[in-house]
C-alpha cells in the first residue's frame, strides 16, 4: 500500500535500472524502493533519522544509504539520468536562470568531525579505508569525500542570523534545477557563477555529447560584473543581466571611453522568476528548507535528492518508460 509521497510504479520504473543489485559483501541490498521511500519521508518532514515510521525498515539502513549515495555521486547520476529522459522528450526549456538562496542551519548541523578524527576512529576499529559502492559497479574503490577544515569546509557560514548555507543553482524555464552547488551562507553569488554553469551536463539517451550550453541566461544584479559578462561572451551565450547603478555611473563618467551599455531585454528578464519558483519547490522539502546534516556532502546529497524528485514528478511517465525501453 503506497502512502502519500512514496514513489509510484511509473517513477520507480525510471529509477530501478540505475540502482546496484549487490553490495559485494556476501549479501544483497535491502529493498531499494523501501529505503528511498524512507529517504523521501525524511526529506518531506525533516524528521530525525531515528524517528521514521516502521514501514521503512531500520532507520540505520535509511540513513547510511543516503550518506553512501551522497558520497559516491549516486544521487547526482540519477538526477542527470532523469534530466536526460526529459531532454529526450524535448521537455527542457534551455532559457535558464541563475540564482541562490540561503537556508538556516539547525544547531545540530554544526560540530562535524574532521577527516583526521574519522581516520583515527577507523584505525581504532582496525579499518584502513572506507569503501563506498559505486552505482552499477561490481568492484568498489575507496571514495574520498570533501569536507573538514571547520564550518567553512562543511559549507556552513556565520551571519547575524547564525549558521547558514547558501544553495547556488541554475533552473530551466520550467522551474526545475539543472545544477546545484552549496557554499557557506556568506559567500557572494557572483563567485560561484561559472561553477554553476560548468556543472550543467545533460547526457543523451542515444549517441551524442552531453548538452552543456543553454540558449540564454538570466540573472539579477548580484551577477553584474565584467568578469561574468566576459565569460558569457567567450562561450557565445546570450544573457540578460541588469547593470548596477554604480557601474552605470562610472561608465557615463568616462564618456566615450566607457563603452556601450550592455544589452537588456526586459521581456526576457521577466522570466527570471523561474529560478525563484524553483527555489520555492526545493524548500517545500523541510529537510532542505532547514539544514540538519552535519557534513557538507550529505547536505548537497539532500538537496540533489529533492531536485531529483522535482524532475521525476514533472515527467510524462508513460512516454518516459517507452523511451527507456
């Protein structure tokens, strides 16, 4: 019996081929669908890992599965696959918009152990390395995860409101995240612009290179500087970014040496609200609206899993299943 928020049969048919069948340690994974439904429940409610309903099985399994898939990139690969399915349906609007949002970090999100402390704990248990399984692979190579170095290393920043994390994202014209990056909350938006764009990578279901370049980009004044405009011109990407008032004044003071004003399409700029609406969709998941995860890579995995659900629930499922076959 499915409950509200659980994967439907059609959604599960899209994800099932991407998941590993054996953990390569004399056993099999606990039912992936049951565990993913447990992760979805935690995403939606923001409850503690220790307090899910019993129908999802052991809470330790649900938590560890989410941590493993955040570390080895399984969530990111599933997100790219669902984006590829949408692209095959010609269901992606490549007039994208870039923005960011700050999320409050719960007090329990602070205090993560450093990598050195984790190494000491592993050595005490007689373990020399951590083996994280890769999706669909029979052999398991050690996977190193980012983090450490205090709060900044775990994408936690301090401001007047306390600990915060910032999500930088690019969203397509249908309010769905194309790429995601998290940083400490005090990090400026413009410093992550090129990384957000470089992370856009939508594979093809058939032959062909992954698509990386959008048709156009919209962004607000936080991204209005010469470095970003030059970067977009080099890549041949049309963009709509309003000019800052101080930049405009400096240009006018220089006269003819100040150059021409940047082009600005008011009609195209009105569509920038799609990235704000994509942020609102992400924050419908309470585990995203408030950060509870101590480690930065787990927090990014939480946001990526939420983005995966947004994409998955926007697809035309009967046609998507036919494309996969």
